[in-house]
C-alpha cells in the first residue's frame, strides 16, 4: 500500500471527516488520495490560518478535522494557534511537510525550516518528526493522542520520509 | 444607524440561531444585547469568524449566521473565495460594513472607500449577495434564512460603538455551551 493511502486510512480510522489543505508538492499524493474517499469532506483553503478557522468550526459542528500544510506557513498561523485553537482547547492534527530539511533543493525553504521546531516548541505544541516511512506507524496513536488531549499536534514529514524531490 | 442598533434590531431573528460573532466590540455588543449558548464569541483571532462559520455550516445542517465586519473580512479576504467555491446552503455571512475598524478607534477601512465587499463576494462566486442599509438588515437576514441558500449580506451603516463590558466568560465555557446548542434537537 502507498504511504499516501496508509496516511489517509489512519485519518479515516480515527473518524477524521473534515480536511482542509494548502498544497505542497510532497503532500500532493495525500491530497489526491483524500479526494478519492467519500468519508472525508475536503475544503481547500486559501491560507493556513483561514484553514484553522474552518477546522475550528467543523469540530464544533461535530466533525473531527485535520489540516495539511507546509511548515513555511507556520509563521502566519501563530496567532490563530494561540488565540483560537489553544485558547478554546480545540484538537487539531497538523500534517506538515517539513521543507528545508536534508535533500532540499530550494535554499529559501531552509529559512523557515530552522525556525519550525523552535516555534512549535515555544508554543508547547506536541511535535512528531517522520523521517523514515516506518515512523508513520505512529500516526494512528498520534491522532488518538490529539483528540484525547484537545490540543494542536504537529506531524512534520521531511523529504527523506517522502523519498526526496524527484526531478526537482 | 450604528452596529449596536442593528444588532438590537436583528436580535429577534438571531434568537436560538447558531451565531458566530466577530472579535472585539461586535461580540461585546451582542453579548450585552442577547447572550445565548448558541452565540459563539470570538475573543481573539481577527478575521476568522467567516471561516469558523463556514466550517460549522459544512459540518452540520442547521443554519449558521456569521456576524462579521468589513475590517475583519479585509484581513481574510481569501475567505470570500473559499465561501464562493464551497457548497454550504445553510451559511449566511452578514458583514456589518461601517467603513471603519471599530474596535481600534474607528480608523477608516478600504471598504468605506473604493472597495466593494459585495462586488468582491460576487466575483468570488457567491450567487446570492445582498446589499442593504442598517434599517433593513433584520429583514434581509430573515429572507436569507427563508431562502435556504448560501448568502452574503453587506449592511452599509455608520461608524460607531456602544460602550459595553468586556466578555469575561472563559473560552472553553463559550465553546462548550455553543457545542451543546449545536447538538440540541
């Protein structure tokens, strides 16, 4: 089974039925897989803080949400994470492509990569880093943990996890 | 007519409806005029009322009314594209457009100058867009509820704020009682 299908299977097994996304080349396969599944309502957003608002509303409406995004956007979501997701104690799994790590071809991506874990740590956001594909075995317990503790939880997935960047 | 007068006017239509209310003085005014478990007050996060309301509308069937402001919509203008492209017939975005950032001292917004949020909403794909004056807001909202169709209402009104107390309710209490109202039969 592909890693994309495994990830989406875990989302569905944990009753996640609302997903919002801002695309990333590395996450394209997961996003395409989500669109093949009737169990998930996918509403693409125009910006990640907007997406977190959508997730907050979906959760209050009875659906378990998730957001799929790049780490480069973490900076624009700090206020939303603090004053909406954390302040109102809302659970939010964040599946994040960790751009700017080993095998990264675009230098500018490194500029946010060096801040990514520091921002998450400063905000006391539980953070998991998937480097090998076997690390995805923990996705299921991470999702259960997220909805147990009602917190935003970050899952960073780097280029090694995704198998590099292909021809880029 | 200023925002607080419009909210007072619309209160009978808002009663027992799921309402997501914009940050700052709008939430303080609604809280003082008609506090209900079915009101979700934003205590922070400027700009996301419409996004929270849209997520809520997609997740369940009851009508959702978002009370937003022109300044807040301008900080999250992409929301109008997401709204325009998302099937949510139970979603109503009511923008109280007083042409100013009310909570911060009534500085002018672009919506009070050359930018028409109604035109932007239309251009972003929402078909039912209504522009009205403050006096007609309650009626426009009632009609939107009856239409059962995704609607953006832009209420053009005067700038100004009523002096109301800050909301001291805990955010988890606001969220918990709101979720109770969402689930209630």
